[in-house]
């Protein structure tokens, strides 16, 4: 399938590792020039170098910044003023009990998982409309469909972004600009491994913990980040122009809902 992504320009937030990196690699493999991002300069540089080695024909920009802050967003836009593809992504807030969170906790969560994405959309969507092509993909969480009680900050902020984009996506699609969400469940990333380390039973090795937890998924495994990247590349492709306002859950079947 010709994705039509060769020569496109993409900003991928929080892409120095994990699922964001998988998206950057998938878009690069399709011939898109990419600007990657992360908070740690050394990690960003190493990832950029690896992508350049694998795909020498494309341009790889690197911006070490905090995308949840206005100056970080401005730095990304300076590196790629007219993106064809915007992949919004940011780490989620800490779990806990809502009774322990104050207003500052909520504002930080909203900045990270709702407002940062909206600000980047605001800065790029009109240019996409003028050029008659745009793909905006928000990496959120399967918790948008099935909220997790201890992740109330994430549930609230990500659901807010999802609701906002549900409305906007119906206005932009007539101009060949789509907005969709990718909702990951458990993928084999560093963050998952950190979570699994805290779930070990007495006397259980890390590998045994991973295997036991994977068996709880209907797929009997965790997701491969490359699978997530491939889904991102498809939603960014020219072939996906009739898909907008949707939220694709990638979780191996963990979400039990009909819709």
C-alpha cells in the first residue's frame, strides 16, 4: 500500500523512546521527514542518530524540550513550522486518590495531557487546512474508554482532549485534515517494565512477572511498539482520509466493550 507519506513533514512529541519513538520510526520508514522530541538531550540525540542511520534519505530534526510547556511547543514549531503530521504525546500524571490532589495537580495534568496538544493543534491546523492535507494523531490511553480509578488525573485530562477533538475533527475533515486518537493498552516499553517490577510476587523473577501479567491479556502477550507505530503511520497516510474523530484502542482485546 502506498501511504503517500514520502516527503511529508511530521512533528512527533515525546518520541525519544517508547511508543512515540515507534511512531517516529514508522513515519520515517514511509519517507516522512521527522522532528523528534524528548526532555533529555542525550536520549533525543541518540534516537535521532539511530533513525538517521536506518533512514539516511530523510531529514531528522531533534528538539530537547518539555512539550508540555509553551517554550517547548515554540521550539518544536520553530524546527518544523508547517508540519503535515502532528503526533501529540506526553507522559501521564502519577496515580493516586483524588482526595489528595489540589488545584495545582489538576492544572499540571491538564497542561500535560490536554492543553499542550490543543495549543499545538491551534498552531498547525489552519496551515494544514490551507495546504489541503493534515493528520493529527493524539496518543492518549485506553483509560479514555475504560477509566482506571487510580488514574483520575489522566482520565480527566485525556478525556477532555478527546472530547475537544471529537468536535473539531468534524470541522476539519472537509479540508482533508483528520484528527484521531491512538489509545494504547500494555505495550512492551520501559514504562511497562517499571510497572511490572512493582507487581512481582514474593520470590518471583522479573521475567516470570512479565509472563504472568501477559497471560492476563486476551492476546496472551504485551504489544510490540512497532505495531503501535504502524497504526500511527496508517492513520497519517493518504489512505486514512475518511477516518476522523475516532479513537483506536490497541490493547490486545483488554477493553471488553462492544463499541
